[in-house]
């Protein structure tokens, strides 16, 4: 039996959300394409994280260098 944890923590503020969960590319595929990264590395499990659907949409296709600092400023527990 799977125990419910009430959702996933939001990257924006750390609160638990009851939203749909997405699998987010930490380094977006389009970003890695520009860098010439191999397809197998782009699809690697280490480049994925479970995240709320809202956070995933807000992050979009930006590089971590563009989205992590603003998120860390609003959620110190993200680090």
C-alpha cells in the first residue's frame, strides 16, 4: 500500500502542493542540444526530478543558472 504524503514540495516556497507531479529536466533538453550534449545523457535519470506541474511550467526551458537563484531566494530550503 502506498502512503500519501499530500503532494510534492513546491520549489517556489517549500509548501506541500496537492498538484499533479511532472518529471522535470533539470537541464532542459533544448538547452543541452545547444551545448551539443549526447542524447543518452539528456535523457539520463540524473537529469530528472519530480516537481509540481506548476513549478515545471514556470521554469519552462530555462537553464538552471537562470531559474535556481530566484527560487532559492524565495525558498531557502531548496538548497
